C-alpha cells in the first residue's frame, strides 16, 4: 500500500501543477469577463486553493505513507481522503454534463483517465482504511 500512496501522491502533485494552465487553457480572460469582479476573483482564488490542497495531499501521501497506513490518526485522514475522492468520482459522472465530453476524442479520453484515477484513488484509500 505504501507504493500505491506514493503513486497517488505523485499524481496529486501533477494534478495540482496542471491547475497553473487552467486560466489560459480555458480562456478565463474572455470567459470570465461577464462575471462580477467578486465572482471572477473567487474563481481564480478558489482554483489556487484547490490546487494547493491537492498538492499538499500529494505531499502527505508521498512523505507520510507509512503513518497514514499504520497509525490511528493516519487511518482517520485516510477515511477523509476516501470520502473526498469517492465524492469526486461521483461528481465526475453526475456533476458534469456528458455534453462536455461525448463525441470529442480528447475530452472523452480525459474523462476516462480521470474517472479511472478517481476510482483507483478511492479503492486504495478505502482498502487502507478497512484493512
């Protein structure tokens, strides 16, 4: 399980760093122009904090995998991570419209890759928690 947590942690760090390209890739300068200043800034700032939290989860999984597996506090943290990422897996299918990816090769591939990653992550966290 130690290796699985390190793999997950590495992916979390990569995912967090990918957030850097969101504003340009999703054309936020034009797309968010119609929003109020408050909503524009909330979108950007919340994205930064989501990336930071995902990055810190990654560091935790890489640097403290044994503690997460073997200690009571680690198991509680793993429970929280299991709930969080399982919820994220459900949102992948019920929070986003399939219109965003159906019939689009790249978007469908990304949808599939992330669905499988959330599933893998959830399974590992739940397995650790219940073992």
